[in-house]
C-alpha cells in the first residue's frame, strides 16, 4: 500500500483559521488508494499473519488528490482517551497578581542580556571610531536607535516571536516546526500517525497552498537541501552555545570595569580577578532554577531599567538635549560620510546594543509571547533608548569619557548604588543566555542532534525550566579561559558580535522558510523580510569578521567544535538507525520459529527497549540466541521524540500486536515532545503500561465486534473496503475506524492457530454465543497478562554500537570509530533515564558494521 503523504499543517496567519487534528482535515491520498488510514491502522485491526510488515515504500510518482476526512484518532492510542490532555499555554489562566510575578520573572530571565548592553556598546563603538565632533556622537546615536528599532523590535518582537513552536522558541524549535510540515529530518523514524498528534496544526486548501506545496516537495525530494537545512540549524545552535560563553564574559567584565572610574587604584588585572570570582558565583547558583532565581532578580532588573531611564533623562536635561536629533536617520549617512572605514568598523560595537535579542526568542519557552512583547515595548525599549540618549548627551560635552561612557555619565551622588545594581544586572544577563543555552541543547538532544546529558527540571509547575549540570560547568570553564585570555572589552565585544550575528542570520533564514512553507504570506513581504534583515546582518557580520584576528577567533573556534560534535552525533545516530532498520528480523523467520520462538517461554514480561518504530529489531534475535529462555510476553518499547513541544498524555502511547495472538508480542511506542518531562518511576511506568495494554485488548475486541455487527454478505469486497465505521471512546468521543471489514480479512488471510479460529467465515453459532466466546477469549488473555506481570517484569536493554567497515573511507572510519564512539561512551546511557534496579535488567551488546 502506498504510504499516506505528509500533511500540510501549521499555524495559520493572515485570516486563515487553524484547526486541531481532532477536527476534520485535508490530507493527500494516492488515486489508487481507497483507504485514508495508514498501513499501521489496517494491520492493527486485521491481525494478519504478517502484522508488522514494514516493507511499504513511498510511491513518489503516484498521482495524488486532496481529500477531506472525518475526525480521526490514531488506532494505537490507548489509555489516554480517559486522561485529560496537557495544557498548551501554562500562563493563560493566572490571576493579576500571578501575572505581575511572571512579568518580574520575564525581566529577570529574558531581558537581562539586552538590558545590560548600555554598559559597553558606546565604549566599543568609539574605540573603533573615535569622536571628532558632536556630529559623530549624534550619528552613532542614530545608528544605535535604528538598530534597536530594526532588530530587537521589528524583527524579533513583531515577527520572530510569532514563529514559535507552540510556545517554544529557539533555533531547534524552528527546525522542528519545519520538520513537522515537510519530511526534511534525516532520521527516518517518522510515522504517519505522528501527524495525528493534536499539537500538529493543519491548513485548509487555499490559493497560497500551491506555493507551499511546491516548496515542500522540493525540500522533501532534495537530500542536499535537507542536509543544508540541518547544517544551518546546527550552525545556529553552535552559535547559541558560544553566546552562552561570551555573554557572561562581556557582561561581567564590563560591569566590574566601572571600578576603574570609582577607584583610581584599580587596574585591569584586578578587574579580571573580580570578574572570575563573580562568574564562579553566577554558574554556581544556576542549579536553583529559573523560577527561584528569576523571581529574586526580577525586581533588581526592574530597578536597573528604571535607573537607565532616570539617568538618561537627567543627562538629557543637564548636558545637551540636541542629541534628540538622532531620531532623524540622515545623521547615519553623515556619520559614514565623515568616518568612512572607521564607521564601518564601529558597526561591530553598534550591534552590541541588540545583543540579547535571540535570548528573547530562545527563552520564550519559559514565558508567554504576550508577556515578552508587552514588557519589551512598554518598559525595556523606552528605558534603553533613554539610557543611550543620556550617554550621548554626556559625550556631547565630555568626549574624553567615551572609554567608559556609561559609568562616566552617572551622577557622582548615585555612582555606587548604580554600580551595584549594574553588576547585579550583568549577572542576570549572563543567566539569560545560559538559560537559553540549556533550552536549545535540550531541544537538540530530543531531536537526535546532541549527545544525551543529564537534565534536571528545576520547577514542578513549569516543565520547560531546566538545568544541565555538565553544560553549566563546561560553559564556566570556557568562559573563565576566555576572560583570562581576552581581557580587552573590545576583543570580547568582537567575539560577542560574531556569536550573536551567527545566530541571528540562521534565525532569519529559518523564519523565511516558515513564512513560505507554513504562514504562506505574500511573497513580497517574505522577500522584504529576508532582504532587509539578512542584508543588515551580513553588513554587521562583515565588520566583526574583519577584526577576528584580535582574539575573538577563540569563540569562533569554540563554535566550530560544538558544530562538529552535533554533526558527528547526528551522522552516527542516523547510520545506526538505518543499519538497525536494514537488519531487522523478518516475519518469515518469526513464523518458522513458531509461537515459542524456538526457545523456552518462561513466565514474565520482557520489555525490550529499542529505537525502531517499525519491525522486529535485530537485537531481539541476539537475545533469543544468547538467553536460555525468553519471557512469555514480549513488549517492544520505543521511546520516540516527535517534532512537537508537548505530546498530550491522551496521545502519548501507541499499541499494536506484532505477531498473531498466541505469540504474545506487542509494540508500544511512547511519544514525547522535546519539551516533555519523563519523571515516572519504573513501577509507575510498568503499571501504566499494563493498564494501557489491557485497554488496548478490550478496545481491539470492541472494534472486531463492531466489524462483525456490520458484516453483510450482500456487500462485495470493494464496498466493504470503503465502508466507514465509528468507535465510541470511553470519554464519549466518536472516532472513525476507517478500516476494512472483517470479511476482507477472512478472504485474504488464513488463521494459523487456535487463538484465531473465531475468524473463520461460516454460518457460525448464534450472536450471543459468539459474544460470549469473544468475552471469554478476552478474559483468558487478560488473565495471561496478569499472571505474567505477577511473575515479574524484566527490562531487556540492547547496547548497539557501530563500527565502520574495513573498506570505508578513512574520514568515515575516523568519525565513526573514534569521534562518535567517544561521544557514545561518555554520554548518558538510556538506562540512566529508567531508574530500574539492576536485578530487573538484562543487557546484551551488539555491533553493527556501517
């Protein structure tokens, strides 16, 4: 059967209504395919001899049509028909007091980075383009004002924040959003059933859909474009991690440098030592989480923004209010005309006023879009503008103070209080980018692009607030090395610009793809967006790259190393998965082995963890040949991350039979979003799994009963295939089964065991007797499951390693046999996430040649 083509889904902009997957939908169907359902759903109800056949191939050349289907639910979905779904937005129903608290947390977590830019932006700018007159100050001020308006406000607050993935922001959130609308992931573990998770959004047909379909087809057909897209995402993520190193260095060093203004005896060496002490304290308190720390520092940052605005107004009144002429952009032209090359060099310093813009997007998972937007527009942006205008007014009369423009412009009477709050704000800014780094790394891990690491969830209420110990201390070490090696504010600022611009450019490209593929807005708007913002960012990037030899190359090298770590992990994981798919056991072999699998079936349940979403993993054959006996019931458990932030509990688990009933082999696919938390103990997981399996068996029998009730000998097989039936779920919902009637199964398949004798097509016993027999069959199977559970549950873990073949290229051998092997050896193994006693574990190793 031709596999169902990908669906067009996405957030709806421009007047088109969005719909959840529980509503009727538009999907693509091959002309010769009369069933809307995918192969898995058919197999689940037919119980064919080869139930888990995975030999379906995509028919790329098949003609397709757009059809509309009724409400659907995945046929594997089990227990959650009775479980409330997860909330999409955790911040919608809060009281006014709670919203005020969240606003303070937003200040403390999201805006710390952009809020501390006045500490160093003018200092770096005028170091590269010294002041030669008041016109230079006004021109530089105009450049800063319009950079603030264009990048943080227009690009991020008004556009990019809307490209969030169900409240999740960041580079990988954009990538997952694109993967959900086009099959561009290089890891081939997607299932058609994933498209029915309610986190997916669908679009109705429209004239704009045609352009989106062409882009989708081009992306899906071109392996080069898929690799290029992943490369851009990995490069952007590497820059985010590099940003997590340079942000603390820049913010803390620039804040502590104010001591040189307050105390003449303080030199640069003492500034570096104090900065190192502050950084150690900063990363040490990171483990206390975003909620605790964010609430504590939120009021402090509120005072900081008020101080910026207040000092700015004071300096405008005291010194020279003519600096307000900077709102006229013509002064930017005069600035470049007067300084030419030096003005171009100063663009790297000017960009620093927009640092932290990416943190607003990356930290979006912690707070709602509206809270971030309103806080920026109503508080952050006005205070930043006033702060810069105040510094410019001071420099109009005191051009010699440009080296420490912020601290020199502070009124002497409030210097020390402002110095104290500036250092607190700098520490907050450092946390903002570190928090964004944690979030981005977690997303990349969930999507198979980063080695597995220990993740600690710091909030019981908000599942997106996390702490990654290894990354935290790794960032601290690299940050300390950077501060001690690059002690100059100018060099650190240049490194800061490289990291920020790298992320910004990747975000611009990905948001452009989102505009074309998902939003489907006017092409003129899309072209305007990419031409204006990518052109602007490339101009800034050319400026910072020109000074890369000053010492900022260290950060660039660090970002390249992180890129290769992610690339190697993704490459190795892809090869491993593809090899496991090729070497999976055939159903012919399972039939030859028989229901005892060629060995002794001992009482108990074996949970075999594997990464395959289809087929019988080769590691299972290794267990059969290695162990003297195998459990009476086997469940293949696949923990799968899908490209959505959250999978509701009601849609998490998928069940199916892998073999005929007397084999007692099932598959369970547990689907998680990259924002989901897995905290259940092994006892809780076992209990939930058994309950889910029992519900699945009962519902399976209910479906078969409905099929039998609808069976009519006057209906030929073609009509039977196209008949639709409904299933009444425990929560009262009505779902379309969309599967062939039992008659077709009876004609196309022969029963192979006594357990399936009820499938024979004869006149048969009366309906009451048939129902009684079916009920007895259910009770016997449920009793078998309970006895197996009482005998014990054992976790069968297969450690599959890969090695490059001897005839492989040298580079492939180097990457697989050394680099990828090193990462796998030192990453967090899957067993660590299970919290299973060693007495319940059984492990077998296996090596694949790739």
